[in-house]
C-alpha cells in the first residue's frame, strides 16, 4: 500500500512566490505516491494568491488549494493539519510559502521517517535577517525558562510528522494559538517522543513583502509568552 504524504503550506498574500513554491513542492508529492497531496491553505489573502493556485490545478493534479477567512499563521497551520488528518494522511510535512526552504532537502527527512515520530529542521546559517535570529534565540530562552527544555529551533517551518504523533497532540494546542508549531514541538519533547532535529538551508524571502515586521513580532511574542505560560 502506498503511503500518503500531505505537504501543507499556509499562504497569505504570496502572489509573487506561490507559483514557484507550488511547482517545486508538487514534484515531491508526485514522487511519493499518487495518493499524496500538496495542500496550500490561503489565509484570506487580499491579492491573487488563491486564483493563481486555482489556475495551477490544471497543470498540477495533486495540488489542492483551500481558502479560509484570515485568522493568522498559527490557526491556519492547525486548519491544514486537521484537514490532512481527516483525509487519512500517513505523514504530514509542513513548510511555508515564501520560498525560503529547499524541496531538495526533503529526501533526508523522508528516508528517516520510520525511525522518528517527528523530524524537525533547524535553520543553520540563516539568511533572513538579524531580527529573526534574535527572535529565535529569545524563544529558545523562553522555552528553557518556562518548560526547562533546550529546543534547537522550535518554530521551524520544515517538519515531517507521523499521523500518530500529530493526531495525539493536535487537540492540546489552543485554538488559534499564534505559535502552533512551537507548542507542538514542546509537547513532543515534554512527552519524550522520538524527535530528530536536522539542519536545513534557510534563504532570504524569494519575493514579495514580509507581512511580519518588528512591531508585529514584539506584539505576537508578548501574546505568545502569555499563552505559553498559561
């Protein structure tokens, strides 16, 4: 029986990147099995992101675009994960829609899928700016203080998870939680699941404008700190 891989990608106002990203990752699901899907969830974009995805379906048969009201990155991730579970995915892989990650590094994750419940990339030699590096290091310190965990990179948008582990913990993440991936990482590690961190390349955004600026990062971070403590 062929394994079903669902690659899920949240997207918001990514009309400059989304076609290239969809084409690159569609090649991966094609290689795995005919039952696998690339699911891109448009989080209420105000540009042509969804229309581009809709049109691409004619060329990319395993692309499945979804559209929902804007709720933010964390809520969109939970929506995408739940959808993949409902569709019977055996493995769920998540990345982002800005082209900063490389599909060619996915093979290293896939070949180790039987040994680990979750394989999480950590951003080695990041090229996305000093402020993002500071955010990651601050988050690492916060998780150490609150949970006593030394987490290599808790929020990386490059993670392969088995159906079992995601189904076991997804309901423990608060609805619309801003940092869903962070909470899932914490839950995996706190409960001593088999997790492996693998270094990945993390490039600059490939096009468009980043919707997350420093004041927004501070606001999200402050709310996340309160949520994590709770």
